[in-house]
C-alpha cells in the first residue's frame, strides 16, 4: 500500500509528513475510523461516516470532507481487494504546545491510508479466540472513537504475555468491551446479550449489522451489561469489529465456553453477515 491521503492530496507514503506540533501527536486530540474493504468495496461506509461525524462533533473539531470519496480513491489507488481503510482527523497544527485549543478556524489534519488484511478467511473464525479479563481503566468517554489508545495497547500486550488472543475489559464484575471490539454472549436459553450503547463502549458499526442478522435469525436480543460469570456460563461468546467482523470466543480466563468450539449460532451470524456484505458489494460493483 504505497499511496496515502494527506490534507487533500494523494501522495506516496514516503512523502507524507505531519507537523510535530499537530495536536493529534501532542495530545491525541484526534478521532479515527477503520473501514473494512471486501471484494474492493467499502463496507458500511455510511455508518462509519455517521460515527466519525459524531466523534468530531463531541470534540468540537471542525472538519468537513468527502469521506466516502477519500476512502474509495484509496481503495482504487492501492488496488485494495480485501483489507482496511484507516481515516484520522486531528484538530490541526498549533504554533507551539498549548493545552488550550487553537482558533476555531485552524485547519484540521486529515490523513488516511489503505492496509491489506485477511478478513474473510481469518483462521480465528475456525479456531475461536481466547480471552482474559482486566479492569477497564480507560477515560469515561469510550463512545468517542479517539486516537488515545495507550491503555488498549497495554491490554493487547497483556494478552500477548498471557498467551491469549485479547482482553475483555471490566468495570467491577461487568464486562464493557474488548480492546478493539464489542463483546457479546449467547446465554444457555438462546438470548443474545450485548452491552447497551452508553459512554462505556464504542458504538460499533459491525455490531449494528450483527444485531440485525441476529433478529433476522429470530434470536432474542437483550442490550444490557453482562457479568464475567454470565460470560463464562454462556453457551456461546463472540466479538464484533471492522477488523474481525464476527469472531467466536471459546475461552475466558481459562474457562471453556460451551464445548470449547465456535458456537453454531455465532457461525451462522458470521455467515449471514458475510453474505449480506458480499451481496451489497456485488450490487455496488
């Protein structure tokens, strides 16, 4: 992936330069989106735009662009068949380091790039993910998709050190979400439970389509927090994100979920999700 977008221009990645006084660098004063690309098509772009614009509004960052065109051009410029588009917007560049915001008319920094990634044939879909739980010590506006991801990065490394795939974060005994995914379970009586949308979790784009597919399958759905014990005693567990799509979880804190294999309903939701996005992709193409 050689071509990136920076402030209105498509340039070689080796030529892309951002000021050391950019507030995204100095303060993580920036938001971002990650958009899946399958069969050369952007997945759920409208929902990603809506979430991006909400994040910008919550932080009062004045940024306007044809987000869809930027992403689509990067797909074309890089001949991307399957992978991701990363799009980031910071408040812009200051004359010097200062906590207070610059003038409202300061130009934002808009940066985007393409990245190849295996999405559909990810081997985790057949193996299932192993998870550990750790306290959720992030700031209390997790509903805004900001670039301040240090704690999530620390938790990713906790997972590596523990020899597992990822971390589900908790407040008390209640699970909030994964380091970069929404967390879900299916109870023994077949109810899909997903944390309600509030400031404790990111409103996942893939989560929206997943819930639609679950309802199409006539699964009962409860949008509420669930506990570590509920997760351990669930029939199935899984995550959703733009990078993992729908991915089964087979172990939490060393405790096997169900029979220790990816659950059948989780597999079906993933299959239905992939079929839906591939149908949408064929229509666009």
